[in-house]
C-alpha cells in the first residue's frame, strides 16, 4: 500500500496518536463536527505542544461558543478575515480550507469576491503608502 | 516657512491641483464627508492616472452607496478586512487611517483586538501550513 | 464530461457571461489580442464589480495605448516590474503569466535572470535594513 | 557628545574600521562616487563577511560597469525594480535610499508614480490569484 | 499631564487592569523577571482573550522551563528564530525587543549579523525560487 | 523524449554548461558532497553572474568550513533559520530542500515542529505589533 505524501513530515494518524494527541483530535472532531482530522492538525501533531497551543487558540477565536466566550463578530466575518489574511500571504492550504468553511456559512461566490477585492485593494494601497513613505495624518485622532 | 516632509515626493496641495486632480479631490471630500485631503491622496496625485484609478476602486469598494452599488458587507466589516490586511503587511499609514475609520463606525478596542487576534492566528497558521508543506484536504468539496 | 478545477469558485465561462461581463471579456480579448479568456479573469468575474475595476486598472497601466495614455515606461519595463513584484510575493499564477508576456516582448532568459537577481538582492537588503532597524540617511535629499 | 541611535547595533565608523572593512568602505565610496558611508553599510559591517558578500553582490548587479559586466538593463530600470520590491516589502530605508538614487537618474515624480502604480497593481492581483487559487493557463507556452 | 501615544488603542496600565488581566501581568513579570509590563502586552490586553492566548503560547514556546517543558533548542536559538522572522516581516517592535533579549543571552553583534545574513540570503533565494517557479527535486527524500 | 518542465526557463544541464557555469557546478557538488545539481542552481544558471553571486554567498554563509570561515552558529541552527524564513515567505522549493538538509543534520520532526512553532508565533506577534502600531519600549537598552 502506498501513502501519498501530505507534508514534509509523517503525519500522526488517529490510530497512532498518543493519549495527549488523541484528546486534541477528539476535541477537534466534536468542536468542528467533522468525522476526520484535517491534514493540518495531523501534521502539526508531530509536536504535541504545538498542536495543543494552536488548537487552543483556534478554538477560542474561531469557535467561541465552544469555550463559552462572547464574540463580537459573526462566524462568517471571522472566516472572511481568515481568507483575506491567507490570500495576502498566499497560503493555499488555508485559503482552501477557510473558503470551504466560508461557503458552509452560506457566503456565496460574489460575496467572497467582494472580500478578496477589498483584500486586494489594501494589498495595493499598502504598497503605495509604503512605496511613497506617506506620513500618517490621523494620529492625533487615535489618541482621543 | 518650513513644510514637514510627508513622503518621498512633494505632495500636490489643493491649491496647486490641476483641474483633473481637483475633480478627484472634491469627490474624495464629498464622498468621505471630510474637509481636507488625506496625505495618501495628495501624494499619489503626483501621477493623476494613479490617483483616478485607486480612488475609483476605493470609492466603488469602500463607499458602494456613492456609486449606487449593493454591497453584501457592512461598512464595519469592510474596514475590518482593511485593517487585517494592513496589519499583515505592516503598513503603518493604512493601519492608522483605517483603525480611525473603524472606530468612527463604532467598533470598540476589544472588537478591534478580536479582529487582529484572528489576523494574527492566520499569520501563524499560514506559516505553519507552508512551513510543513501541508497538502489540502478540502479540494473536492470546493468543486461542488 | 468532467471539468478540471481551476479555482476555489466556479469560473464564468464566456457562454455563461452576463452582458456586463461579456463586455469586459471582449475588451480583454481585443486589447490583449488573444482569443481566449485567461483563468484569472474568468474567476474574478464571479464579482462583476471586481472584474471591471481590476481590468480597468490593468488596462490603464499595462496597455496605456489602449486608453490613449502616455506611459513613461516601455512594455518590457512594465512587465519586469510585474514579475519582480510577483516573485517577491511568491504568486505562481502571476509569475507564470507575466513571464510569458515578458518573453513575448523579446526579453531573453538571461535578462529575466538579471531582473530576478535584482529583485532577490532587494528582498535580501530589505530584510537586513529592517532586521538591523537602520535609520535612513537620505531623507534630507528627498525634500529637495 | 551624544550620538543618535541609527540601528540595533553600534555602527562601524570609518575611523574604527579594520583594514578589511576599510577596503570595502573605500570601494563603496569610489564606486558610488560619494564621500560618506551610508548607514546601511556601517551597520552590516558588524559582520565583515556580511559586508563583503552584500557589497559584492550589489556592486555586480547595480554597478555592472565597475566590474566590467554587460547589463541588459539601464541604471534607471535597475533602480525601478529596487523601489518596486522595497515598496512591496515596506522597507523604509531601502525605499528612501533607492528613491533618492532613482531621482538622481532623472526619473521624475510622475514616473515614480507609474512604477509604484504597477507594483501596487500586482500586489493586488497577486493576492487575488492566490485568494481564489487560480490555476495557471500559460504553462505550456513557457515550455516552448 | 500628557501621555505619549504608544499604539492605536489606549493601553491597559497595571493599575487599571482587571483581575484577569492582572493575573497575566504578574505572570509576565515573574516569568520574564522584569519589573514593568512591555507595551506589547499592555496593548493587546484591550482584549483579555487575546492577551491570555498569546501570552500562553509565548510562555510555552519561549520560556519552556516555566511550564515544565523540555525544549530541544537553547534560549539563544529560539531568539535567533524570532529575530530572523521579525526581520523578514519588517516588524520594528519585535526586532527591537527580541534583539535586546538576544543580547541578554550573550549573543554579540557579529553573531547577530550572521543570523540576519542567513535570513537575508533566504529572503533572496525564496524570491528566486518563486520567481523562476523552480520545481522541488527533493520530495522523494522527504517521504523517507 | 519529453522533459518535465521544472521552471519558467530552460535549465542549464551539466552537459550544456559553459566553462564558467561548470566551475560553479563542480564547486556545488564537491562542497555539498552530492552527485547532481539541484534544480535551483540549474535554473539560476541562465544568468551566470546570478549563479556565481548566489552560490558564493550561500557557500560563505552555509558552508563556512569550505571557505575557511569561523561560524558562530552550528550547521543545524543555520538550517533552522533557513526553514523559518522560507516558511514565513511560503517558498515551497526552499522549505522542501532545507527541511531535507535539516533532517540530514539529525534534527527530528518534533524539533522541526518547535522551530516552525516559534516562526509561527512571531508571524502572529509581528502582525499584532504592527496591527496595533505598538511603540518600542526597549530602544534605550539597545544603545547600551
């Protein structure tokens, strides 16, 4: 049997996981209501501290209801920010997975296009402001 | 009289502007309901084509009501994406100006913190996914 | 019949395009003198505002003759900047398409190598200047 | 006497330089026809290997005549690429110094604006192509 | 009394901190053995969830002894990675603070120069590999 | 016979190489103790100046023993910095090749995970510090 390469390291499959890793895997599946472990988590599990830290943070920020936290943002807005940042960094794994989640939240292609259009606009204006070394005019108002 | 340096080029002040540049300046002031021209626009006005193109795009995307366009996003969400991308790129001018606008839309510091927390989380996971070269597991679903 | 996945969204094929999208598609084909619509445009067409804005800007900047604009740069120089920026951002789609265009303008591999060498040099010196937090010594001269 | 901080390390002033560093400093001054050592070089001189390597590369690429090399690009084009990349990375030191050099080569503000406009456009389209994960359509032609 | 602006938001000073924020502040001071709260933490404290998450992760990764964790890296290596990444992103706050910590660990300017030289080299080669779209030759070996 | 496309340009194979390029190729093979030329070098060889410069710098920094240089870092630390920077930039070629080299130096997957965890943490905190525009508190100490 041949296994396709999914990363630069050997992923930790569910049936190989230590008790500590299994606990996180189970939390991922129940929190995200999915029945498999996405590649990202199987890969960072090569370092259990990393797995715990990143999952803890993603759970807190992207699944606030699971930790009894009040979020000021809707799930769709949170995913829009995720996709905008991932597009800016050109990370295909994160773009793919969070575009899929965004669609599950009912966001259509035209709206995704609007999100990416705004991200694109600011990637443009960021380089213009830095390229001309423009000095901020709004600092005083931020102090208020 | 001495003028502080605000960019690598001499900005086009309102009283120096050509008719073409003045038309954009007036549109900026009336669309944004402000009584001055922010440094960014005075600087990119050194190239009137650039000024027209970028203002046209920013007006369409960030002030859709001004062009009779329906946006699927609220003004606050649009600014959140702007700040998240600008934070990712480390552009101080854009972070400053769009944080100020975000606050005008009634977004408080804690919510700004949530936006930047999510941007920060994805800057982290983007580098992890790329650093381990994780292969996407969700492609088939995107085809649907 | 199966269609290969070319993006996270379903591209708008020419025979599916609305009148508004078709108008842009026709302009792309006649301006670029090509007989197909590249994937990039078919994809961003999911949001017609985005398609119009980005095409309008690319046409103005990269095909100035098509809008009766005087450019101070040659077509090859414009494409060199495009490739240098796309290499810096690691965007494979844009590197591929603009390298192809650069070659159409008669730029050979050795010259492409020189462009990328300079881009590489500045990616290096940028990180050194930022990594040591070097303060600018040339500001006064920019004021002049 | 107080010295302003110009970096995270103490720069190597000309009168403190070792013979090895002095040799590079003299080459910088004669190649660039300037009578002072810019901060960047005084700072990276804390590691003489670094100073020699980066200066050697910058001299070869940006001052080809000094090493008897044929360049396929003009000095102004080389500086345009330098500014476009530095704007993309938001490096203020490099933007400032290479904008100053670009002006010495007779490039006016409007043309600088055109260079930065193209850089800005591709920072935008790069994030769109990556944000939609658009698959390249021009690969076959690159093989030719 | 006037307070200098240190961020786009009002930092949470120690005497204003809620019990939850104070607990983190005390942990920061005792873990880092410092007697003040650095600006970064006072600023992200506007969102206590963010403060807790980022501090928890930084404590685990950068102060492993404080959580009883075995690290495979020395403190100096950890800080070198921090500075290399921060230089790549051009983040002045992080470059400044982690260069200071690196020096506390006894790393001299020449060695800092070597770290930044390697970071600079890879910022260069990264853009070259992406700019030429070079296909990996070592994948098979990673599978092993 | 068909050749797989490995870049946007035709690579220079060993049996096609000029004397100048061959000299570098031989140095690469003997310095790295490998019996083939990795794609990266075969590709940048389209511009022999580029090949010589980048190889010279990589040899000096990553193979200091080959040039009789004293390095203050171990081979494994140098490769960790290479991988951390390449992960930050999302460069798959460089991540792949330097992860392979890191493993040759005996670094296991868990330790690679720790390196990438720290890189990820700083990609996060960099965007937070820039996103809140936090002012440095440690400048005075750097002067010391």
